[in-house]
C-alpha cells in the first residue's frame, strides 16, 4: 500500500506541477508529499525530479517511470470500473467530447442504449475536432484517437485503430497500385487540411516513422468528404480503420502500401485525474469498452 501511495503521489506531483499543489489537492502538508517522493526515489535508487516547493522538472529516469506509473494507474482504473459498473446506480450529468466523425458513427448511436441501462444519468455530447480542454470546459470524458500525452489526464484504451491508405478498385485499375512510398507522387492523393495547412501521411520505413507531404487535386478539411471521394474513385486516401472497415469488407475500397503502415493510432477515453471517479464516468467508459470489443461491432457499425 505504501508503494502504491508513493506512485500515485509521484503522478499527482507531475500532474499538478509542484509539491505544494499536490499537497493542496490531497489536503495534507507539503512535507508529507516530499517524504513520499523521497521514499520512492530512495527505494528506486534514482532521482525522478529536480524540485522545489513551487515547481518540478522531470529527470530522464522520471520521464520513463512516469509513463509506467500512468499505465499502472490506468489499469487499476479499468479494473475498478469493470468491478463496480454494475454494483451501484450511476446518476448525474455526464458531459462527453468526441471527434465529430467518430462521434457521429461510434459514440452517438450507443448513448441511447447506455441511458437505457443508467436511467438516472443525463448526457451532453459535444462533437468537435478541436482538442477540448477538459478542465476549463467542464468535460467529464473525452474520446481521443491518439496516444495520451498530457500527464494531468488518465487515458483508458477503448479499442485498437490502424490508419491505412485506401482506394477504390476502379481507381487502381485506371492508375495502378503503388508498391513503394516514392510512387505516391504519381497518384492523386486526397489530403485533409487543417487551419489552412495540409497534413502529411505517416508511414513506417526502415524502422522509423516518416511523414510525407502528398499532393492531389482535391483537398478538404472534412474526413467524411475524403472518404466519399475515395469510394467514388477519385484517388488515394489515408483513413482510419474505424472509418473504412465496412467498405473494405464490401470490396468498395482496398488497402495499399500495408507493409509501410505506421503503429496504430488507438482510441482512448480520457479524463482528468481525480481521487474518486464518479460512477457515471466509469460506467460509460466500461460500456464503450464492452461495445467496441464485440466481435462484429466494427463490421456492423463502420
């Protein structure tokens, strides 16, 4: 128990930015927080942070250890959610944020079933591709398709997700199938734009991630439009599996350059670290995890 308290205190210190802020959050003296950190560093035999009472800076060892600690706490959170989701009555208002396209297809359709199981919960769903600030915007849980990078947040993995380059069979019949990344320059690539700048496509080549700028005669800031253009044979598109799974199964799209696929951009539920997570949040996350894990879910709902 002491070891767990030391780990959770270390994560809280990093999340809050200082020993004194972590102490205020727990309602204890900063000296107690400092003693826990001292004991953790002594037990590990490494310095985790350079610190004063007002601010901290992670060492290289601290940065690596923080990732492991966040994973441990996330696993514990998942275990608690699984154990308690059905043992008590969830209630209150739940504010959810999700990317627009994913939210329309894979969050909004599930909410009525969730509310049928938890009749004392009320939901507000915000669909926006902007990265929401959970603290300032009062969001209970955000669905994100990206690795967790903010140490003040906890991320629970909901499902795996891969990004693939797709095209219609008709397009490939007319223009050929690319066999290497260099051959993308001879294809019409349907790129997404954001804030006036075009995003690159990320691949894995020679053991490293590489991001390539692609070119084509059609650019859009809406992924659903790019998806439709690809299905109608206008060019290659770099899309998530959650978006194109049903079209791949139906033969409307096929993947190319699979040997260069980058590591997955998985789907997470993200929430602010807190000592006691409300049951409505735990229940909703567990509900999504269960739904996404069903064998036929992605084929039926893409």
